[in-house]
C-alpha cells in the first residue's frame, strides 16, 4: 500500500505490542503459563481479542469469568515476570518500524500509546534502537481508563501538542481501533507488519 498519505498528518501514535513489536506470542505464552499454574487454561485468541487492555483488566476479565485468578495484583505481577524473562527475544516488525523512523526524519512527531508498562516499553524501545525517535510515551501506568477508552491516544496527542485530527494512529487490535475512533483519530489497522485498512474517525 502507498504510505504517502501518512505525511498529511503532523504526528503518528503507534501501539506497541502487535503493532510495532512482535511481542504478542510472548504475552500469550506468559498468560497461559500463569493460568496453568492457577489451574485453568487461556486460549490464544482470548489474549489477542483483549489486546490493548491493561494487564490488570485482562486478569480481571478472567476472574470475573470465574477462573481461579486469586489476587489480581499477584497474578499480574507473576505474568509480567514470566513475560520479562523473554523480553530480549521480542523483535520489531520491520516495515512498521521503518514507517516510524522515516516519519520522524520527515519532521512528524511520534508517540507510543500502549497498554504495557513504562519499564517494559522503555526497555524494548531502547533495545531495538527506537527510543530516541519517540517524542511521547503513554503507557498503562499513566492513564486511568484503558482501550477502548480513548484516554491513551488523547494523552499522547496532548503530549505531542497536537489535536486528534492532526494525528494518525497505528493499531493491530480491535480495542485499539475502537479507542482511536472514540477519540476522533484516523487509524491504520495493521496485521503482522502489513497495512490492512485505513479507518477514518
């Protein structure tokens, strides 16, 4: 797909997991391991469907479903620990990462709007050489309301000093797409490093 339309905007906000980084398989396996430790199973597609949610919201989803999650904070803490044991294996999606780099070089402002935590997002961005291209980083620990609420993207736009109409969101998850639409952002839906669709606000 021709990506020249990107340069009609002043800023781009990228989701991280599943959009910019190929990290979702590692998140899935971490959730599944901790669930197994608690005596229940999680299907791959359940985590993909919840992509964009905070870890606490995901754990609460399974607890509300009646699973033996136990203490939500401890469950999430264990999941994060398991995930971070493999964080060095997380690679960038090269095409989407190149879009970020080229947009920055052409003067667009760049933000990350993610449901992950500050330490993990920062670590991956530094590890893969993208941190210095980022003008704003908005994570699950910064906002109160998570995707599909638009707070993540609205906060990112505000940190960039831009209006939603001046920003383009890149997302792979349905909750993230809904968050973009709810905030008045145009959105690029991606799937494993390929642009699938451009969705107008």
